[in-house]
């Protein structure tokens, strides 16, 4: 039995330690419904499965010589 969309959203919010207001949670649910098919399609591409994202944030930038 797979979790419902509401259960999935609640689990992700709990894992992130977030407690949004009911209005914020409703907006999150609406946006999740919009983005979920695209995310699933991206993960379904075998060619992109182990690729590094195009944008990477390096928290420790290399030392720049003056």
C-alpha cells in the first residue's frame, strides 16, 4: 500500500522539522501536485540517474590567489 499524497507531504514536512500553517500546507500540497509528475519523469530517465546536477553549491570555495 503506497502512501497518499497527504501522508507523503506530512512525512516530508516532519522530516524537515517544519510546521507550516494550514494555508501554507495547502499551498505546499498544490505545488507538490504540480511538480511531482515532472520529478517522477526526471527520475525515470536512466541516462540521468547518476548524473551530477547542473548547479552545485560549494560551501567551501577554493582559495583564490591575489
